[in-house]
């Protein structure tokens, strides 16, 4: 048995290295074979044709270098079989010299082949590991894999021979020993358990990974991660990059089972707002997601001019606490409506016609200090997942009191942990998973925007740096291109939400942003009042940005907290001037309404009011179309003792919110003279018109 066979398996030459070393001996064998073929008289055309076929096959499979080598070898073989390797026309055996040059070139190219170079580097690293492992406190470990990264080296070692568990080695002082031996900061060495037990990953970063921020791909043409093309909220949202490997740093907002609750925890000036901007960028890029943002801290006022126009509903600033509760109640109403619909699949699947809801809450403590908001958020976090709801909460601490209570924190599935001043904060936020997360203050060497993203789905974590998306000009440029391209809610759902939703939509940042651009906003059909004259049923619009509703009451858009907000503005502020002008217009409108209310109502006889209402119903019925299948079912229902409108809605299986359609259809039949309405109030019944009995002549 040779000494090479006694060497460890990782120190032996790989098959690629052995093949490269065998090139020169193979050249000698090929030369001898060519001489034999020349002497025996084998047809040289057959050799050249066979080599050409093999070269063509190799080229078709994509092996161009192999095809070129086969073609050159076949050409030489055909030439040697025809004239002989030792043919000497006075030029010192040119066939043999050509073969020598060809063989030497092939040997040099084989040694430089990427597979051979990689195998050689791995063998050198394995030999080097035998000298390093004792100094690093990893005696009796074995190197399983090694590769050179963009910043240093990566090792995968087997620790089963040490008598220690992989978790014990990761928690020991091995990282500090390696940093001491390599003369590096402690944060440049990272140990992590492998997905297989008994293995440890070691990452050594010899180059500073935080020297330069990573620009967002949406604002710079020079990027490594491509975020262009269609995007769905069910795909991982890329929010950064691992500077060591170049892999994207991502988190999943909507998984196979529905929405995810994301908890973002980091201390001051750690990049929380920038991370939320990256999440907002991905959400607004999805054609099947709607963005909602709430920030009741002082920082919230600035968000109106940032991501506000690209959001569906917002509550930004300390003065909008009542509005924040209305937004949360609206989200609860959407979840309630979706829960009432029959399920079409085991899991929620968002679509442009029925989008996923992503709620981003910055400075969560400012919201959860309001008891009603905390209770509403608790219901949404625990019950909204399977109906298309995702909540992203960001705060400075991970305690239950700070994040809204233990019931909210218990349903978190994704954790983004940044720089914290106590290691217990990571454990407060991520629970037992926080024990396995690295200290991001040490890992990031105190830099902002460095994150560890952990997911309970696979109990693994990623570490890297978020994209640098913090410049207001960059955010406004993204928002300007996406504010009008967001999906819309279903018409039936908007009718179910009612007037409160319309008021929120008409007074949101998007509506003001459109007015500032001096472009008219599209009007939305308001939910009809029970005592209002009949209006035609609204047509289903194409999915698009939610239109801005036009309120019947001009005072509905008045902010009750305007006086408190005016004190925070300077006397020369343009916003203060506009609010003063708005207040004057509101005061004038109030005076006109009070003057109109003081006038006595006109004395109109009841008979005229009834006749006017009947004329309106006849006009609407004349323009109402009844689907053929519904006409037959309605006629069958009103036969006999008749039926009420509510009973007809239940019998036809139409949602309660669309009961007005049945009323229009029945009035159309009444206008045609087919049915009639008998009785009043709850006793009113729609019946078939009974034709008079035929009389026979005497």
C-alpha cells in the first residue's frame, strides 16, 4: 500500500487532478497508437470522421473546449495515420513536433481548468486545516468542505470526533481563538450550526464587509440583485444582501398558509425605518397586495411625504390616533367579510382582484398604548392570517409590554433583529430562537442596517445588510411610479365596509397627493342610505387604484385635532395657511347650513310625495335588466302566497349586501305588470298579478 493511500481522504488528489496529471502520459500512448495505425494501414479518413462526430456531439452538449480538443486530436490522428508520426521531409518530424506542442498546451489548459484548480485549492485547505485546528481549539475535527468567499473563507467541519456537541462548540470561545490567531476583530469570525447535527460552519471575513452601504436595486443601475420583473407577495421579499456570499437577504410576508406576523426589533439609529422602506418597496411592487401604514409617533408626520401616497389607508402622526383605530377596524371588517365567503381552497391565495393586506406599524409602542387599538391589533394578528393579512411591527424593544401584549407576540413567525444594547432583547422578541441568533452589534461592528432575519418555519436565520433606501428623493421617485398602480378591493367588499371606509379613503394621503398634482380624482359610488331614492347598482370596476370617494357631507373631511396640530406649525408654514383657508370655508358652509335649517320645510302634500317616489321607481325599473336565469327563479318564488324581498334574497343565495339588486328586479317585474306589491312594512309581499276570470257569452 502506497503512502498516498494512507493519507486522509480529503488530502488525496481528486479525479479532476488525476485526469490533468494523466494528460502527458496519454499523449505518449496516443503517439504510439498513431504509429501503429500508420503501419497497419488503418484508413485515416475514418479516424478524422470519427473525431469530427465526437467533437460535434461535445459541442452540442455545450462542452466547447472539449470539442475543440477532440477536433484537433482527430485532425492530428488522421494526419499521423496517413503520413506517420516519424515522417521527415527535412523539417525534423513536424507531425511529432505538432503533437508535442498540442499535448503540452492541453496539459497546461487541464491544470488551469476551474474543476482542477478548485480541487487543488480544497486539498491545500485540507492540509492547512491539519495545522490550524489545534491552534483554534478544534482538535480531532475533520474538514468536510471549504470555499473562498468574497470576503474571506468558509469552512464546514465535522466535530463528532471531539466528544462535544456542535451547539457547545458554537457557544464556546472558538470564534475568539480564531480571531486572535488571524489578528481580526472578533465580529469578523462567525460560527453557526449546520442543518445536519455534528457539523459546524465557520465564516472568516478578512475584508471589512461594512465599508460601503448597499444601494437599493430600484434606485441604482449598478446592482447585483435584480428586482425587476413581475413580483407577487407570495414570493420572498428581498430587503438586503449578505456581503459575504452575495446572496439576497429576504423574508416571506405571505406563505403557503397565509399572512405572516413580522417583528422588527432594534435600538435607535439601527435602520428600522430603512428596513420598513425596503418592505414597502416590495409590497407596492406586488400586483396582489395593498399597503397600509400606521405611525403615531412624531416621525409619522414625515411619512405623509414619503410612502403615504402609495398606501391604501394611513394613520400618520400623533394627531391621528382616532383615525388609526378606524383603519384597524376597517381591516377587521375586511377580514370579517372574507371569513363569511365560502372557501375555494385550503389556503388563502391573493390576487389583483382580492389583494393581500400588509400593515406596517412603525414605533409600535405609540399605538399599543391605546387600549382599543391594542385589542383590535390582537384580533387581527391572531385571526387575520388565513384571510390575507400580514402585520409588520417595528420597535426598540421586544418585550410583551412594548409590542402590545403576550398574545400578539405569541403569534409572530418572522423576526428581524438588529443592533440591540442587551442580548436579552433578542430573546424577548424571538424566544428560544433568539438564543441561536448572533449578536448583531458585534457582528455588524456597530454599523446600522445590519440584520439577522429568522423564520420559525425552518428555525434558521440569515444575516446581512439591508439596502440603503433612506433618501427622500429616491422614495418619492418610487412612490410617483406606483401610487396609481395599486389593486382595489372588491365592490361588494367596499359596500360591506360602508361609509366609514369611504370617508377614510377620501381623506387619505393619496387623495391629497392627487389634489396637489392638480389632477381630478375619480368619484366612487357611495353606499345608499335606506331612505334614499333608488339608484342603479354599481358596475364592477377593473382592478386598479382605489378611487377617492366624494362625500355628501362637506364637513366629513374636517380633522377634529386640527387645532392641536396647528400649534406645531410655524406662522409662515404653507400648510398652516392652507388649513386656515380650509377652516374659513368650513365656517362659511356651516353658516349656510344653519341658515337653511332655520327655514321651515315646504308643505308638500303626502300624495305628491308618494306619486313622485312611484315615478322615480318606474323610471329606474325601466332601465333595469334582469338576468334570464334570475327571471325564472323570481317568477317561481312569487307564485302562490308571494314572498318578501328579504326572503327572495335568501332563496336566491345573493349576499345581504346586494339585496338592492333583488328590489330592482322585482320593481322591473312590477313595471312590466307581472307582479304586484301587497301590504306594508314587514307584511309586504310580492305576488303574481292574477288575471281576471274569462266570461263566456250567454
